[in-house]
C-alpha cells in the first residue's frame, strides 16, 4: 500500500481522485475504467474493504479526515496496482450453451413471440454490466478459491435467464448441478448486496435454479418413476 494525499472537490467520486493522483503523484498507476457512468463495469475495486464501482462511489460518503483504502478485487490475480486479471470469467462464459430456440421460432427468422411476463422475468438478468463484483464477493470463489467447481453468481444468473426463457430448448439442468456447482452456493446473498444494477441474483436467479435441480435429481417420487418406467438412475 502507498499513501497519497489529495484535494477533493465538490461532487468528486473515488475514480476522480484516482485520476488526480495519477496526474499529480503517480503517473504509472494502473486502473481500469471506461464510461465513468456506472454502466461498463470496468472500475471495480474494493473501497475500505467493500467491493464497489469507483465511478459510482462519492467522496462525500466518507469524512474529510478519514483514510480511504482502495485495493484491487481480491478474488482475481493482480496484474498491476488496481487492475486484476478477470479472464477466468470469460472462460466460464464459453462453457455455457447459448440460447437455442425452437425450430418454429428459427423459421420466424428471429421474430420471437413471447408473453410479456416471460420477457419481464428474464429481462432483469440482462441488466448485468459484467463488473464482476458479485464474483469477487462470492465466498466460494473469494475465500475457498473453488473456481474449479463453481461458476459463480454472475453466470448462475445467465444460466437462469436461459433456463427460464420459454423459447429455449437446451436442457442445462444436469450441467448446472454437476459442472457449474449450483450446490456450492449457500445463499448468503452477498452477491445481491454488491450488485450495482440491483439484480436480485439470489432470490430470482440462484434459488430457482437450485429448486429445479432438486426437483430433477432429488425428488423421491421422480426418482422412483424413472427407475420404474425409464430404467434410468439419477
């Protein structure tokens, strides 16, 4: 850690202060940013131990004599200063089978027909700005480093959006259970708490997916029915 002192003007956010320090004190300081409007998700850091977007955290949230610590996201390897290597997330995204519509909908050349309530249900998940704050705060990834077993809350909501889509035909439930580690989440809601888009990651995404996995693989009635009539073991 390196300590800097900087003047703070009215209305400044943490990212403004970082830029001022870059200009006046540390020209080689590395920080990732882009839109400065809370929509690109680039400037994710930990401010006083809390994962936040630097461009959306106002300096007047802190007292004038308070020392503010700014650290890179803990869950991912540090490249330099405040910049982390988040490439693992993109590799996880590649593992998910994309939207697979019915043949009837394919024949419509993309002119999909859906009920409005179905549109509203999955639209929430599309608000994700890929800031990776939920991935960073997830204790399965952060504290236990189980990136080999759990895909993380960000991709659980992507899976939820696909699985809840009424026109999607791909069965992802077996992979959600076995390959993507839905059972490793113990629903602490820490990912929901840090989401800058206020997506109900846990309640609307992860819990419904866990329920679908339980219905498929752990319902005793379904298990017996499959054993008797399908000859398959779950």
